[in-house]
C-alpha cells in the first residue's frame, strides 16, 4: 500500500496516527517537525503528507508552502489542535491559501482521517 509522511510534534498523537494508518496497511514515515519532514520528503517523496499546523522549528503552514512550491503535485492533509478558535482559523487559512484539500481539527475520528487519506490516494 501507499507510503504516507506524517509530520506531528506530539509523540502520543504521532504514535496513535501511525498505528491507525498502519492497521489499514499504509506504510508510515514519521517526522517530529517541519524541518525534519521536509528533509525526509526531499530525499524520499511520498504520495501523501499529513502535517500538523502548530509545531516547533518550522510550522506546518511554512512546511506546506515549501512542499507545494518544490513539489506542486504533492497531496497534503493539514491537522491542528490548538485552541478551538485558533485551530479553526489556522485550518481555514490553510485551505484558502494553499492546495490542501482536507483539513482536520483535533480531535478527529479514525473514520474522518481514513476517509481523507482514501480520497487523496484514490
């Protein structure tokens, strides 16, 4: 099955999402921030990137812009927790100013995540 790059700074969230995706047969490569994620993607691109928005070192928005600039056909799912209003605003902004087709506000269900993944990898 397809490879997915998961960029998430929260260890437990990264482990949980990896487990959910691997149970469905996806191969998951993980990064703990945008800098590491970009480094991994540049050396070994994946068909899909799932990235948190609020992270240390390089935030998700910067990461998304760099990915889209350097790899125009990259498929990305943006996720965010933040505060309720903060996460909503970040995700809305990302969907307006990028090619991101799916945004998920934490907490989201396994089904929401898997539906977004399936849609983008179809």
